C-alpha cells in the first residue's frame, strides 16, 4: 500500500492494498517475517498465535499493533472478531465460512484463497478507523500490543516441560491432578 499509516483516515480507508498470499508449506516464509520485523508498523488482528509461530523462527516483530487490542481500548469489546470489527467500523461483514477449514490440505480451494485475502485486505482501514477512535489512548493500545507480542514470543520459546505454566484454573487441583495437567500440556506441545 502506498499510503502511509499516518495519512488522514479517509485516505487510508480509501486505499486499495496489494495483497499477496504465500504458501508457507511450499516456501520458507522467514524472509517475509524478517521484512515485517524491520517494518515501521505491522498491523495484525488477534495475532497471538501467529506471533508465536513467527517466534519459533527466532523473529520478533517489535513495532506491532493488534486491532483486537485497539478495539478493546476503543470500547468496542474484548476479543472482538475480525468479522464483527469489520462490520462495526466499515459497515460490511466478512465471510467467515472458511475460518475452521483444513489449511494444511493442498491445493487450497478458491473459497480458502478468497477468505485469506479478505482476512487481511481491510486491516489498514480498520487500523485507521481505530486510530481515530482512540486519540490519546493510542499509546496504550501500542503498549498492550507489545505485551501481547512479547507473551507470544515467550510462549514460543517454551519447551514441552514448561508448556503447562500458562494454564489457568489449576488452584484447586491436588498434586496428582496438577501432574496430569502438566503431562497433558507437555504431550500436546510435543504433538502440536
């Protein structure tokens, strides 16, 4: 996109970004992630899992902002989905039928490709609208997005034996129950 993210909101929203899909099962996506890490600002939506995957490659994306975090600070809702956020801010829904599809199966269907393109095509416009709504609270969203990114990177560096650390709700378990939960978490980590 040739419009900088600090341009007027209407100019950013009207921009037509160029979207390219990369099949991370067919080629090494590391150079793309390295370019994002060097970029002035990377906009994601609910990027925790994606950032953990990038973190496994040893790459941190320092200047990142998450539109889901921005939406929370703007009072739109905690953990609002991209489809709902697009409807709220841009006035149209995103088709989400492919959300739970088998992304490992090749070749991808035309519906999967269209979904993947739509999933990123409007992030610039959502970002611009949220910047306008946040005003002086924008630094708060930037700071919280950095925390989310750091947590994802930390999770990516955990080994199987530490996988159970982030599991909540274990306070009432006896030692055997805790051991079972930690063993299950380690097994899931190794398998996943």
